[in-house]
């Protein structure tokens, strides 16, 4: 039976410690290792029990309206094209494959054919399959090396696949030091793939061209597969990305290696997370290569065939027809310069500036605090700490002040003191409340 709801005023922080402690005890999780979904459930339960509203920073979901172009295209596909009665082609509808290839050319300046572009059920499915292929290309190379911190669920996928994992932390390793560390690790010969995101979830650092060039040379030398997650495509707002066919083009590992998966999601750049649609691009040279070890695991030796017939087909048999038409329409408009897909999401940079100032004004510190000596870009995430607190302690203590987040511990970071702050779901109307709660936290925990 659900507990009786207790209603308190939104500014009565800290909230009832006994009630929150009891909820945490009931969930029976180690708070520092709690997953994003577990924190989400805990906070939702506290909100219902106390009748309060949290400043929610644990969940990396869009906080902006979805792109209407996609919705209209989906409605048309459902009503006019009659797609619900047909299975979608599991390699993707031609319209989307063509639009995706043109998008890569227009905004990354990489030439690929539509046959290299595969719709997946979100970047999540693309990441799962890319790891599965990379970790099974060659006997004895079943380790995925993560450039951390990173998206926690990718490591859950790694365990699900029965692969091995290792990690290199960005904290002290950027520029030439990153290349040296990567060279040393790859030389051991057990790594099949290297996975990262840029802009990075959770630090928002952005790999630079020189770093990508050095990484690509290593991947070619060691025949290791790059898995580049571009979930936040173009959202390094320090650069003027987003003009089709015009420099600057979005940085990518694809310029520097023949061994890559590039994953482009619709969730953030089009605020289209609910439709679970993304595109995974496979290098034109890599897609044709054959590996005997793939035959053993996927029934196919060729990379592209293993990805499609041994991966997408048995998993989901493709992506829903309407979602594919929705993403295709958005890409087409962007390709023609009729839709500036980065203009709406610049709202996140504005929020990040306000959030960072509020945290720093009240005694917090940035953990990953620079991008090779340059200030971090403002975007979806940043990381912070508070003197005297571990990440787990800080996460729990902030719950009493109506603020939720996740620890860096679950992202693979070596920094045990940090939290990931996501700005996406907190509108301007909540900025004043955030500042008030942080001020109360600082007053109760003087340094």
C-alpha cells in the first residue's frame, strides 16, 4: 500500500530527512552506484510522497519540443502511405539512407554511399551492435576500450554481450598524452574497439582534430574499430557548425581511419528521443571487409552483412516505418538549408551558463574543468563537486535539497568526488528555485 502523501512548501529545504531516508532504504541501492533509471525512480517516489518538485538533473532527455517536421512526415506516412501494414526494410527505407548519406556529406564532409547507412532503434541499438561486431572481429580481441567518463549504459551493453572492457580517463589525458596512453594500451593486442562520445557525456569536452588524427592513425595501425557516438552532433557551440556544405564541418574520426562506426542520433538534435530512431554509418572500406571470426558469431563474414543480417534482423527487424520517414524528412530539410537544426538546441548552452554560475557561486567546483586549456563549451552536461563530499555523499545530500543528479562513478570516471549535472529538463522558470536551494545547501555546509 502506498504511503500517505505529505505536502510541504517547495522552499522548505532541506526536505524531511526521515521520509527520504526511508525511501532510500526501501529501494535498497548503493546510492553512489545507482543507475540513471534507479535515481529517476527514487526521485519520482520522493516527489509523490512529499508533494514537492525536484530540480531534476539525473536524466539526459530533451527538454525542448520535438521538431514538427518529423511529426508531420510520420503522420503523412501513417495516413497517406499506409505503412503500418508493411514490415519496414530492416536495412532502412531508401529515403532515409539517401538523406543520411547527404547529411554526412553536408555537415561532416565525408563521402559515403546510402548503403553504408543503417537506421537503428536509437543510438543505443547502434552502440550495442557496433560493440558486438568490434569485439568479435578477431579471436582474442574481445575488449572494448572506453574513453571515459562515458554513457553508463554502454558498459551495461558490454556486459550483456559477454565482452571485456577497459577504460582510459580523459581527466589527465588530453592531446598528445591521450594518444600516448592509447598507443600503449592498444599495443597489448586484446582491444577490438574503442568507444567514446564527443561532445562528451558527461563532461562536455570535445575531442580536437589533432587528437582524432592521432587516434585514427593508431586505429589503422592496430586494426582497431572506432565507435564514435555523435549523440550531441554539432552541439559544441563554440564553433559555427550547421551550415550545409560549408566549413567548419563537425569533427569526426572518419577523416582519419578506415575502421569506424559513426552513430548519429535524432534524440537531442531534433528532440526526437521518443521515436527511438538513429543512423549508424559504417566506413565504406570497413563495411566490405571479411573476418572469419564473424562467421562463427553472426553467420556472416562480411562486416556489413553481419551487422545487418546477424544483428539488426534478429534484434528488431529494423526501425518502425513512420519513425524512419520522420527522421528522413528532418535530415532532408537540414540538407537543403531549410531547417537550422542547431538553432533550437542552443537553448541548452544558455541554461548551462546559468547553471554553472549558480553552482560555482555557491561553493561547488567543476571536476572536468577545461578542454585542453580552453574553457569548456556550454551544453547538455557539466560535472561538479563540493569540498568534503564524495560523489555518493553529495548525491544523497542534495536529494534533501530537492536536487537530483548521478555520480561520475557510474560513468567510468576515476573522479570519485564528482556528479554529472544535466541541464536539459530545467526551464528558465526554475532557475531562481535552483539558486535558492543551492544557497541553502551552502549555508548548511559551510566550507
